[in-house]
């Protein structure tokens, strides 16, 4: 082998090593995100199970109190996020827990649809959070 071929091989190997490092960093970041997601889902399931074991009826939030409720829920969300030492708590999971305990009266008067869906609860929460 000539010196030139060895230099080319060295350069290709260095480039391959850099690409492998980038892939490894991406994989580690993805694994960390998945671990955080697992932790959040386990927390949500535990909260939903706790609510189910209490066997209470759903609390009904009237349409006039919805705005105040979501202002309060936003503060609770921040508190949970701080308590669990999470930079970003998935608000969708948070809203599922809310839906497992509360029913929100709809502002629209549609027959057979007195309460809003979980998707609407998520949109109310996003609106309150300013997202």
C-alpha cells in the first residue's frame, strides 16, 4: 500500500467515526426521551388507577367555571413538572388524567352531547397554556 492510499483510508475512517458518533448521540437522546416518556406514562396510569379505585362519580365542571378550572390546572401542571424534575411533561397525558376525574359541560347546546370530548379538553388546556 502506498502512503496516499493509507492517507485516504485514514480520512474515510475518521469520517465514518464522526458519523457513528452523531448516530450514537441521536440514539442516546432518543433513548433518554423514551425513558422519560415511560416514566410519565407510568405516572399517568398510577393516577388514573388511583382515581378508579376511589370509585367516585365524575365531578362536573359547569361551562361558566371551565376557564378558572384550566387556570388552576395549568398551575398544577407546573407544580407536577417541578416535583417530578421534568423539563417537559406531556400535556396530553395530563389531560387524560383530568378527563378520568372531571366532566366538562359543553358551551354548545347539541342534543345528546352535554359534555366535551377529551380532545376538546386538550385544546382548552393548550389555549390556557398559550401554545
